[in-house]
C-alpha cells in the first residue's frame, strides 16, 4: 500500500516537472530583469543626485530645471588626445565650472576649458591623462550658476 502511494506521488511529480521548470525559469528571468532595472536606476541617482546621464554615441542629454541640455564630444575620448566638448544649455543658464574626475582610479581634477558662444552654446576642450586601468570610468562635473547640485555626465575609455 505504501509503495503504491509513493509511485502515484512520484508519477504526479514527474508529470508536473515541466510546468515547475517553466515557473522557476520565469521567476528567475523576472528577478534578473528587476535587478538589472534597479541597478540602472541606481546609476541615475549617484550620491542621491538625479541629474546625471551617460554618454551614448558621443552625446548625452540631461535636464536643467526641466529643460533639455545636450553635451557632445567631437570624438570618443581617449587618453592623451585633445577632445572638443560642445554643450547646449538653456539660454538663461551659465556654466560656472567644469572638470573631469576618474571614478575607478584617482586622476585628479582635469579642467574642461569652456567658452560661451552665446545663446546657451558652450564649447571647449580637455585632455585625459593615461592610466594603468584597461577600462577607465570618468565623470564630467558641470556646475551651473545658482544651482546647489552639479550635473554629472559619465563616460568610459578603453586601452
């Protein structure tokens, strides 16, 4: 009698195994998606500051007081190469200062020399130093006049 009950349970479990596997895979995919989404959202809120973005195809769009601002590299930055940076911000805003800092390795503050071309257009250049890291993460810090929090724009260089 006991053996017969065990066989019935075993057959039932074997028949439900594909459904159980599908459910486990679906839960794992969902959890992986949620983890990845939360990791991306954490990158936006570096140090509790929600005004940041990552450069994609040499361009980065961000908001200043709800208005779109755009930063563009002439070429993707490489160590020991001069790179031109153009920034378009709302006309009523002024950039006080800008510099670049290494994230995964201390590289000091690299100044970004910007000039106002008028009508919210800024242009300038910078040059990154070389380092021993094969993949270097950088942050461009923009300080806007009259704003308490800076804007951070992120990019990566590879050797």
